[in-house]
C-alpha cells in the first residue's frame, strides 16, 4: 500500500526543494553585490593613472 502524503507534507517538500535551489543563487548575488561595492570604494584610492601624472 503506497504512503499517502497530506497536502502539508507535499508543500513542505516543495518548499524545501525551492529553498535548496534558491539559497546558493542568493549567496552568489549577495557576494557579487558586496564585491562590487568594495571595488567601487577602493578603486578611486588606487587609481594608477592619477599617480603617474
């Protein structure tokens, strides 16, 4: 006899699957945003073109 899933169990499984897929993408997007802000802040301080002239 097959195991009968209630609606809440199916929704819980789908939510877990979706969160497992979205979490790495969110981490990557957050890292890219943070990295671009840090580079944008430090780039004017270390601009080699202005140091020569």
